[in-house]
C-alpha cells in the first residue's frame, strides 16, 4: 500500500531536481526485477546463524561472502557490485521457508545461496518453485531430487556414497554395519547402500539409527562388537559423532581394528571429536583442505587470512563454488533473469579448489571428483583414493543397474 | 434420633507412629459436639480420616449409613460432610460472593457451570447474611482479615448445605471480639446443623459447648457434657499436668 | 457497565486493526508472517487458559500443535498425491499407503481430527496424570518429556511422518495455490477470525462459573476438593481445551507457512511459547495473545538484524520479566493504569480485582 | 546371550551418567523446589572448565578439573541464587522459566567465548583401557564415571546425615518457617545448597567430557533426562535418585538393545508415566500434613 503510493510521489517531487541538475538519473532504479537495481545486484544468503545447525552453516556463509567479495573486487557481475542480504534460518525449517519468501518478495534478490540440512531444502523448495526463483544448495545430500529451481553444488549419492562403497569393496570389506542419525539423509543413504551391497556380494550385518543429538552410544557399540563387521558406514550427524567416536574408541575400536567410513565428518568436525579418537578413520568427500592445486592454495590462504585458525571443508568449498558458478552464468546470460541464468548455466565449467566442476544442464547438479580421505594426526585429511575425473551427477542413480526400484 | 456419624475402632499409623489407636465416636443428628485434647491427641487426624484426607489403618467410618472407607474427598463432600481447616484457605483472587457461589455450586451439572454467574443465589445470600460479610461481598477474599476469612470459610461451609459440619479450630488466632462473634455464629449454625468442633480454647469451650469428647494420645479419654468433663480428674491431669497455660 | 463496553470497544478496535488495517498496509508475505504469529497466538491462548487460569504449566503444547498440523498436512499431502503415494513415502521406501493415513484423505475427517485427536490425547493424559495428583513441577517436567518423546517418535517413523523433514511441498490448499498472494491473504483472514472467535469463547469460559472454579483449582486444588468438586475433572477439561486450541493453531500453521515438521513441536518451541505468554502476561488471555504475537515478531525482526544477539535479548527479557514483572506486560500496564487513576482521584480507589479483566 | 549379559554393565554405566547429572538436582530441585533449567549449562560450565585447564595440565586436566569445576559451577549457581532465585521461593514454576532464560544466555555466552564448534578435551591416557567383563568390555572411562558417581553419593550422604550443615539443610527443606524460628539462617542454607547442587553439575560436566561432545549445546542433551530421574526418584531423595537412575539406565540399555535408540527413549517416557500412576510422588516421599 505504502510503496506504490509513495514511489510516484517521490518521482514527482524529484523530477524538477533531476531536470535542474541536468542528470537523467538511473531510469532502471527500482523497476527492473531480478534484484538488479541501481549499481548493485542483491543476492540472498540464507543459513542458520543461530541454533544447533549454526556450527556448520556459519562457515558456509563466510565462504560465500568471501566469494562475493572476490567477485566484487574484480568489478562484480555485469558491471554491478553484488550486495549480499544475509538471513538467519535459525536451524528451523519453517523459518527457512519464510525467510526465503522474504528474500524473494521483499528484497527481490537475484538468487539465494543457502541451506544445509535436507529438511531446510525441502522446506524452501516449494517457495522457490512457486515463485520461480533460484536457490543454490551447497551440501552433499541424499539425491532423488532435481528441482528446476535449485542448483546442487554439493555431491549427490553417486559422487560420494557410491564411490565410498566402491572403495570399501576394493579393500575387501564385505560385512558392513550401518550407523546413522534418525533423519532423511542416513535412511536414504542406507537404502542405497543396501541395494549396492546386495548387488556386490556385501552383507549388511546391522542398521541402527539414533535420535539427533543422541550422546549415549555404549549399547550401539556393544551391538557393533557382537555383529563383528569388517567396516562401519557412518551417517551420524553433528554432536552425535563426538559421542560415538569417543565411546567407540574407548571400547577398544580403532581404525586398524574396525574402520569407519564417515560421510558427514569434515575438517571442522575432527577438532571437536578429538583427533586421537578418529585418527586413521575414513571419510568420503569431494574436497579436502589438502587437495592439491593452485586454486585451492589461494582459496585456503584467502580464507585463513580472513578467519584465523579456520580450516576449510567440503561444504564451504561447495558454497564458494556456487557463488562463482552463479556469477559466471549471469555473465554469460548478460542478465540476472532466472530463466536466462538457468539456460546459461548449463555446461558452465570452472576451475575450483576441488578441481574442475561443470554444471549438468539436465539435472542442475555439478560434475564432481569423488575423494576418499584418511584423517591424519594433525587433524587434516589426506586423500588416499580419487575417482580421477569428475563424475557425472546422477541424483536418481539411473545409470546404476543395481539401483533400479530405489526411486 | 439416629446416629449421623459412627466411628468404630479407628486406627491411623504414620510411619510407625500411632496417631489414632482405636477410636469410637458417635455423633447424633442435630448435635453440637466439641472435640478437645492436648496437642498430638489426634483431633485433626480424626477429621482428616472422616473427610478422606487420611487413610486409616483399620476401623470404619459410617455416615448416615454409608461406609466412607476408600471414598475420595470430593465424593465424601457430595454425601454431605463439610469441613474447614486450621489455617483458613479461601480463594484470594475470587470475591467473597464468588467464593460462596463456588461452595454452593458443586451440585450444579457441568453445562450450567459454563454460564456466567448472574446475581446472587438465595443460598449464597443466606450464607452471606449469616456470616455478616454483606458489605464486602464483591471484594476479593484476599483483602479480608484473618477473622473474616474464618467466617467466610464457615459461610462457604453453610453454602455447601452439608448434613455434618466439621470445624477445625475455628477461633485459633482470633481476637476476643472475633471469638465472640464466631461463637454466636456457631450457636446460630448449630440450630439447624450437626456440627463437630475441634477446639483448643477452653474458655470458648465453656461458653459454647454442650457435648464434649476428650481425646488423648489417640484414644477417647472421656465423653459427656461440659461440666462432667471438666470435673473429670483424668482430664484435669491431661491438661494441668502437661499444658498448664491452656487449662488456665 | 462502562468497563464492559470499553472491553468490547477495545476488542472491536483490535479486530479492525487486524482485519482491515493490517491487510491494507502490509504486503502479502508480511501478512503471511503475521498469520504465523497469530497461529502461535492461538496456541498461546490455550496456554493462557491452562497455565494462567488453571495453573498447569504445560511445556508440551508442541505435541498438540503438531497433532493438529499433521492431521491437516496428511490431508493436503493425500489430496496433492491424488491417489498415489505422497512424495516422501516414495523416497522413504514405503510402497503402500499406511492404514493410519487412509482416513485422512477425507477432508471432513481430517478437519475433525485436527481438534479431536489432540483433545482425546490430552484427555487421556490428563485423566492418568491429574487423577494421581501429579501437578506443579512434576506435571511441567512430564509434559516436557512428552514433547521430547513425541518428537523422537515422529522423526523415527520417517515412512509414516516424513521424519525430520516433516510434511511440506503442498500444491493445493482447498483449491488454491498455497504460495499465491491471494491464498495467503485468505489464510490470514481465516487465522485472524479463528483467533478472534476462540478468544471470545475462552473469555466466556474464564468469566463463567467454570472459570472461577478453575482459578480456585489453581490457587487451592486441595481446598476445592473439599468444596465437592473433583479438581482432576476440571483440569482435564481445561487441558483438553487448550490442547484443542493448539491443534487448531497447528492446522492453520500448515497452509500459512507451508510446512509442519518435528522441529516445531520440540521442547524449545514449546517452551518459547510459554515464555511468550509469561512476557505478555499470563493471568489474562489478552496478555497471552499479545505476548505470542510480540515475541514472535521480535524474534523475526531481531534475527534479521542481529542473529546471535537474539538469544541474549530473549534470555535477558525473560529474566527481567520473571524477576521484576511476573504478571507480564499486561500486569505492568495495569499497575501504571491504577497509579494514574489514583493520582487523578485523591480518594483512595478501592483495590480492584486485578485478575482476569479480559 | 553373551551380549545380553554385556548390556548389564552398559545399563549400570548409563545409570551412573544419569545419576551424576541428576545428583545436583536432588539439592536444587529436591531440597529447594527450584526447577533449574540452567542445570544443563552448569554441566556445560564444568566441561569447559576441563577444557580450559588443558592448557596447564594437558592429559591430567580432567582430574584437576573435578574440584575446580565444582567451584566454578557452584559459584555460577550461587550467583544465580543470590541475583534472582531467592526472590522466587514458593514459586517453583516461575523458577523454571527464569532459569530457562538464564540457560539461553549461558549457551550464547559459551558460543561467544569458546566458539560454536565442539572443543576437544583429552582424556588421561590411563583412562583409555578397558576390562573384559561378561564377554564384553567395560572402558575405564565408564568405570571412572561409576566410581565418581558412587563417591558423590557417599559424599552427599555423609554430608546430609553426618554434618551439622547437612542437618540444617534438611531442616530447612522439611519446614522452612520452623527452621527459621529455630535459629537456622535459612538464607545462608539456601546459598550453600544451591552452591553444592550446581557444583555437582560441574563435576558431572567434567565426567561427560570423557564420553560426549563438549560444546555450547551440551546441557540441552541431558537436562530432560536429569529431571526425569528426580521425578521418578522422588523429591530430594538421594536413595530414590540412585535407584531411579539405575533403573532408567537399565531400561535405556535393554530398551535400546531390543528395539532401537529412538524407541528406547519413548519406552522410558511411557514407563515413567505408568510408574507415576502407582507412585505419584516418585519412589520415596516425605510425608507431610500440610495442605498445599
């Protein structure tokens, strides 16, 4: 009510001033959609800055802001500076949905970078689809999704879980025990793992879920001990990892006796768990701080210059990539218009800290190199295996015969 | 006249302590009975058992032919037994009238409870008149003095229209004037109710009691009219021997 | 009486503010946010009734909010799926619609369940707990544990409930697109009107004999027993009503925000709602509503500016209110009003019954 | 069968953890009727104390931290009691909300002081072994926690029953007015009680660094369980708390063994509600004639 009324009024009042100074002013001001107003392009950053998820998401926010600074330092996109609008999802899924709505409708941002948990993405998805707006989601997830209004710059299952299983198979681990937090990612991941195991002569000797935030693992460790697996596949989330590994270790299990393959532990988490408790254990990601390459060296250096003592990790890198990929797509499209950006994004390739990534125009995921790492005594992760080249994203695992009937 | 309240062989044990050790008591219809005894004699415990607050170890309590054992407090009230407490408990946030209305209302069916109170019912008006708090009818009970609260409690008791009233030390802590006023109130109520009064105050007893039961160490010591009881050497020993002040 | 008239005038004024001014002044998505606060206000109304009037500190209202929300969400999901399985069941590996879901395909059943299920469960719990005279702190802790257990149960049954994700992505809300501006306006009006109606009903309840009885139970449960009432019945009824309100709030929340998930029902959101009621003023229903709207508004606008600081502010506000003004904002307002009235009239004004004016 | 037996020590050790986190509550909640939701954050304070002491004591920080954390958490509790709670006696439900506000502030303060991510507390190397028991093994860390819980119980029992201060505390709890007129300085007793109760939370926090995460949310993981122990055990009853903690530990252990961790928690809740049907005031209850 107020705005449409005030704006013509302001225009009328300002008109004589503009004429007097002989300056036409920016006629696009406020009228062009897609967040490109004046000399700036607004983008939304929507992560949990408070609540339980803030531990993880704040760092992603930081790397995304760093990417924006880098682009602005080089002149921005389309000659305009990128102006981030940061919002707090507060670790609460409905809040994510509402803040997404606010960013789209009030701030009229060109795109949004945000989310971590699957639940937050699922909550935001209808908002973006219905408003035909764009979300860049930077975290590895459980696949089985391909929204036309979301770009997924983290790994889907065939770029993380399947390679991890390939690795375990290669090492002759046949009896696998599945441990996960009770939510969507672990349950879906384990469904895939079970299908894989069936087709590849592996046995699942146990499958256990614990509530989020669970800290009592002696019974579970006891069950694992009884089942005598060759390896544990761990999809626990957050603080539970700390409790699990401490209790696993003190019950006498270490990497040599029983290896654990984790898909949610990055450099950040290793510190909190205590290196002694996870040293030598396996993790599966697409990027480590130690990943070689000039792009990564520069990324790590820049990030640590900005945040003293910080480590870099996969989701941070994927968030950083997302900003650069979007900027490249905008540059190519010549506009921030969503449909044009989507079209331009297909096939875009960038040299990123993890190596070369390419956007798959069909499912809007990216080609990523899978890497298995081992946790080192200094808390960093050393790559011990890699897929060698970027893997084509396949969120529905259509190209894997054993996976038919999963989706 | 038939017995309204019949207590037989009542025993109460608290964590090994025998608070009541086989009490027999009969209260006739229309009677005004005083229950006295030194501290720890079991007077309040006796009332507690009758009203369902305390479970007896053994013995029976019959009220108008109904066995009360095992009934919950509110069920006993619904049979027609009302009581007050040593430390008066009225609802401070509610007005005097609301307190009385609440007391008068337990027989109302639930749906009518959902309606707002309009005006003052006859029962409540009568009770208000009896206790003489008409001027304070619409003030919250929280502003009442100690004595007024005791009267309000008695008023609430009357509004309940019980067949048996149990008053636990109604004049404790009252000024002389208040005691006199309470005594008159008691006499008035006793005209058409059966009343049992637990009391410490000997002077009050002498002025207003007719029938008295003396409890001592959980047992009935003496029973009879005031003169008989006062003359009984055992009573004198219990009171004079232990708490001289009170007997004075 | 003039006080009564003034009450109605105030109510009409607030109603006009919400039904006329706000829709005109606010863009659709802000209106949608306001609708969310109003949903919480409905649940807060229930808490005001149970806690403020009845003294039952229920820290598990999220459970009933959730039951209502899920009943609504299940219907919308089935409606969207149109005979197929809802999307989350597909990726959770469920191949046949669970029996529990079947009746929720019927909108009448689902809408009835929004109220009936919370009421039945609250009644059951109330009968079990109040009959045994579990109360005060015990009751508070039990309801809190109930919320914790309920969330774990919901999250664990992913195929049945959507797990942590909850139910989301609704395409059709009784023939409307839930993300469309017009729908958001409609749901806003519905929510505001439901709140108004429930407020008037609750107010009537508080003013009735039952309401007086409830206050008596709060202040002296044992004494009430000796007036011939069973406090357990009074409390159970009230608890059930407050649960029903939470259920309605949860059901409205689904179209307003577009999601119902366990994170809304957990210990912390349930507690936050109680906090909001305390800050608004627990002894009046208006205070409960005011607190819920104001606190949620403050939370949104604060976290937009100063995300980390919000916790400090919420904590500090809360400590301050509990220590300095236990009757909340409404209590402060009443004190100020009485002080002004006393200054105007040199004659000492009679102490008014300060509780439950509206 | 072998692993079934092995669940026995597991249950005992879960029980020991529950007991340790709930012991402080038997003072603050049991003796004083204060529902201290910040109890979890006092546990957290204990854990961070151990973390801070690592700079000086490295591997042995956990041992040094036990008494230090007792004082640190106790002092926090004492400040809380003096600053706010003493105005709230007789309003237990209000203390619940008040202390919840305090817990929010303490959590955020921890986030600002120590950072949002978890920190690592290194366990002493001599706690890294384990004993073979009933076909499974029991880590020394768990044995240490059991020992610590036992020591705390014995200490509290001795304090309550053998010391003059402890008897005063019980007197105040049973009848505040009477104790006051008998010359007990109830205010001083309250301060001390709160100090001890909060201090015990600090001790529990140190022990928890051996088995769980150390971060700003630490307290929230334990607070509900801790209160359930006290509710099931009966207010202020040491005996009740011990039995309830062990029973719930066993229930958790076997519940999870036969079903899973999620269901085990639900089972625990159902059992407690069922139990309160039989014993509404918990396992042990002090009789009182007062009409509330």
